[in-house]
């Protein structure tokens, strides 16, 4: 269901709608153990979809220009725009003359979105020293100038562009900015003051800019790994994509009380970009993998995610559940046609076979535990699935669903925790691995919890707001169940559907 070309990982990706199709262009790297040449993996990958779920791999879109010393290395991130029956593909130029350290932005054009030719005016954007980086400042012999995203001006008379660069400053976090440029024709660009200049992040990059419900939003990738910590509104986060808001496309953009769009701790998705398709704005990103496809491996690139919907409630921007993935549903394992059948026998997750919770099954399921946590297995196994339930907690406790139970003492839970006002994924029974995000959880009100598990990729939604997304390999294909921890919880509308994943 996630997309990557044969023998390749997907890195940063960006989309261009043309008619009823969407073209995606992406960076790529060869998967370990495959015979992929440097030339192949340095090209921009290309695929086409009619629904953002099923992708058809195409020949590469653009290769490095081997005769140009400023453009003969792997291209980095850009964007693509279809305008007046022509495609404009912007990319980050890197070359051997500066060992890739002096970046510029190049342009290629196309009549069909498949075959691209470089523009003779390349590079079309280099930072203006009036505001931005040179090879002397703020970091000698390095010029950040990458990841351009383009948005149509509200009056339709031109285009705004935004890219990652730096401004002068005495300390690194003071320098990273998202620059603003303007063009009447997508070829000639003039610089404006920074759109986003937070002066507190060691790096912000891979911007996206778009209007939604009367506001303009800017998203960008950042994280502790760049050289900061304590930068998120939620202290559980380590890396991912944040957002800021403005009344104008050119900014300035300001962060709100909550600045997290898609982030996490261990293997958070990276490089979020959106696309307006069939009158809805969808979010796509890179779902990361681990080397060796094991939890002990180092984080690496991965695959293009399934689509999410971008929504705002006025105070924040969030990624919402998209029913487009339901085109891949194959069977309803638990639901109206297959009622719940709790498994009898051993008590799961406990060395001593004495209950830690009691369960009552009827039109709804009631779970209660006064002093610890308990799980009731439901007798069904699933590898890739959508598992959901509506949960009502009667007090400051915790409840959720259990999954990946591949042994009597090995499994995981996705939990609404009213005590800490958070949602978390934890591996039971030791809870040594936990992904957590702060989430408002009112007591005595029904809350919809949904887990989408696509092989190693896990997404957890609260009332269709995606709160967690990460990869984890342990227990894929195990049994599912229900979980309660020092609370009384009522579960209703329990449903488990299998997904087809290639």
C-alpha cells in the first residue's frame, strides 16, 4: 500500500496534479543488497496515481547533468507545478565544483509531466545577500538553498516561493529561516524578507505552504537531530514536521500554542508535503524504515505514505484519517457480520494466571480493573488492518485496544490515558518501548480510537485526528484484543478490517 519503486527507498517526495491524475516526484536511494547504480539512485523517481493509494512506477523524471559541475550530483528536494498546459519542476542543484555544499535552485519544464528539460536560465534562484546566506556567512563555504515549494498568489497574478536557507546570526539556531521569493512567470524570481524566521531552531527545511479555511499555513521539518532540544510544544516529540500560521502567503508565519503536525520519538515520519486533489488537501510523507527491517536497525529512508487529510479547527493544523485507504479493505474480521468472540483459556500478559481485570460482553463490552491492567484477547489475528472502537472512560483511567500479541507475553497496546491526558502505544507487558503524545481526553464522553497498521507502519487516531505515526516490527501479524488499566471502560462499535498490502 505504501509506495516505493522496485529496489528503491523513497526519500523526499512532492506531487503535481494534472487532470484526474497525480504525478509524484521523489528522491530515492537503493535498498541494501540490491543492484542499483549510483546513476539510477541519483535520478528523480516518478510515479502516477488516480487515487493517491495505488501508484504506477514510471521511468525516472530527471537525471543529474553530468556536463555541469554545479548540477552533476544527486538533485535534492523541490516541487512541481502544472500551469497553462506545462509542467515546471524545481529542484535543488548540487555539484562537484563545491562538493555539493553550495546549493542553488534549478528549473526543468515539460509538456506532459514525463519528459523534462532543464531551463537555460538555471539556476533560477540563488539567495539574495541582502537577507540571506552567502559562501562567507553565516557558515563559511556553505550555502543552504533548497527544498523550494511554490504557491499561487491569492490574486492569481503570480507565484510565491519558499525555500530553506540561512540569515546572518551569531549562533546557529538564530540563522535558519524559510526564505520568500516572488515570480510573475515561474522563471524570474525576486527575493522578499523571510517568511519564517523563528531564530531558535538549528534547521528548518522541506517547507510546504498552502491556504486552508481562510488562513495560510507553513509546515517544515525539524528536530533534535539538527542540534536542538526542547523545541516542541509536546515534550514527548523528538523529530518531525511542525507548522506555523499567517494571514498572508508571504508571512510572517508564527507558531501557535501547539506546533506539532506529524512528529514522534523513535521513527517519526519525515518530509511532509501536501497536494490539493479532488477538492481536498491531502498530506503525504515518508514512512521510515529500519535497516535490516528490524527494530534494532538504524533509521533509514522508506516508502511514500498513504494519504491523510489536512484539517484545521482554528487553533491547530492536524492530519486526519482519510477513507481512501479503505479501497484496500479485503475482509471484515470483527463487525456486524462477525460478532466478537473473546478467546477463552489463559490470561494474557500475566505470569500468574489470576485476573487483573473483569470483562462483560453484550451489545457493548465493559472492562474494569481497580489495581492494574488487563487484556481480553478476541481470538483474531491480523497483519495489516484497521482496528477501531468507541471508548467511554468513567474516571481518570486508561483503556484502548491490544494488537500484535504474538505470544503469551509479547504484544502491544494503543491506549487513551486520561490520567496523563495522552494517547500512547506501548509494548506489553514490560512497556519498555512507548510512543506518546499529549491529547485532550474528556472523561465520560465517547472517544473514537482507530489504529491503522500496515505491516511495520502504525498510525493511531483519536476522533480521526492522527496523533501518532511510527514504524515498529515486533509482533506483526499477532492477535488483537481490548485493554483496560485502573478504570471502568465501555467499548462499542468495535470493528476490525483486513487490508491488502503489497
